[in-house]
C-alpha cells in the first residue's frame, strides 16, 4: 500500500548548519534509508525544503516556502535549525532573512508564524533551535530564543503534538533521524510519540546525564583524574560538565563509535538549555561543586544498596 506523502520542511535561522552536517552522518537509520523509504512505515517522505541540501536556488527555492505557506505542501513536518531573533529590536533593520521571492524578503519569524499554523508537527533540531543556544548567549544582542519559547510550551501542531526538542551543538546524528522518524510515524498514526520530559526532549535519549552514560566513568569512581588534555583519567578537572548535562552522546557519536569522552574531550554541556551561559561556561572551568556533592551522595546510596543486596544474596 502506498503511504501518504509527508513533506519535510527544514528551515535554518541563526545557525551554523552544524546540525545539517550532523544529520548526514546518521547511521541507524541513515538519512538515505529514511528518504528512500527503505525503513518500513517511513516511505513517502519528501525533503522539499532544506537551504543546504536542496538543488533549487534563488526564487525557485524560495517559492517552495511561499507555496508551503499557502498550503501546497500539506501535510508537512516543520523542522527548525537555529535560533529565532526578536525582529522588533532590529527595526528599522532586520536580523534574519532566509530568502527572497520576487524581490520580497522572507523573514524567519514570519515564515515560522505561517508554517506553524499548518504543520502536522514541529521539531527543533539543535540547542539553538530548542532553547536559543549560542545566538542567545549573554548579552543576546538580537533577543534570540528557541522554538519552544517562540511558539510556547502549550503550542500544538496539527496532530496535537507539542514542539519536540533535540538539543546538542550539534545533536548526535541518530538522535535527529530517529526523532524525525518517530514524528512521521506519529503523524501517520502508526506509533505513539516517545515520552517527552519537561524540556520537551525524548526521555529515552536525554533521560540520563552524560556522567551516567560516560565510557570512562570508572576513572571517576576510582579517583583517577586527568589534569591536562591527553592524560589518562576522568576529565572532571579539565572542565567536564557531564555531571550537570543530560545527553546520550559521550560513548558513541555515529555507528557505535566516537563520542566526546571517547575522543578525549570533556563535555562542554552543549545539550544543556543554559548553554553557552553558566553553569556550562566557562567551558573548561570545573562543574559547580554542588554537582560533585550531589553525585557523591547519590553514589554512596547506590554503593550501599549494592552491598546490602550482595550480602543478602550470600545468605540465601
Ligand atoms: S566527570 Fe565527565 S569525564 Fe568524568 S566520568 Fe563524569 S562524564 Fe565522564
Ligand atoms: S557529551 Fe556534552 S559536549 Fe558532548 S554532545 Fe553531549 S552535551 Fe555536548
């Protein structure tokens, strides 16, 4: 049976296109698997607008957005990469133009306003799109914010779904593709959307801290600390923010390989909603002491629980 066609419209606002580069690395499934319909239930997807990947340019590209605002590409999932500035501050100037059609500029905020009225679902890819990220870092000269704040936590798309956030700067490639896949399956009524937390992140991806997911956490437990880059040991004393950041990237980036700690880099908290402001910055300053204390108490409780359980099993 032919699946109903669902269009994907990917906008780039105040961004560096890093999330677009990241999604190309996805391996489980790959972007090609998704757009060619190799994954059951995901056929019929069409990436109709993407400023970095599409073939069209100039008026031909901008016309897709103009037509989408008129409803020609319904049903579609709106994907936003990059933050959204407060254009009211820029008057009489402008902060974020994303195209020009027949000599009329297309402003990011106006396009989002129109498309968010029609989209089946909206996905914020990357920390900038989710919570403001680097463009909204202090002193935030353009008043930029993420899609969640821009549309509001109570906003719902045509399918009754709220904004779905995939933070990270950039996010892990598979996180992006898997969430898009979920959004499309939900749009078709084939599968429910995964549970989201209060920051609208899928719990199964962002439900644990980097520290809990860390591949070198054994060094922390054993008290072995690196005091400089390239040294063996936990990276906590070279600025790791893994104790205060929720992210599933540390032990694998793509295809089961890579990840920040695997490459010797401390976590800079790029998936945190406060990034790049405190407490994720300065990037190479220690995480707040309270995070270590909380983790110590948490660990103490965990160790005691295991010790008691082991003692009890011995008696049996
Ligand atoms: S502090 Fe950072 S490097 Fe150390 S164990 Fe935790 S997440 Fe891993
Ligand atoms: S582990 Fe930290 S620095 Fe690495 S992607 Fe996740 S939040 Fe960003």
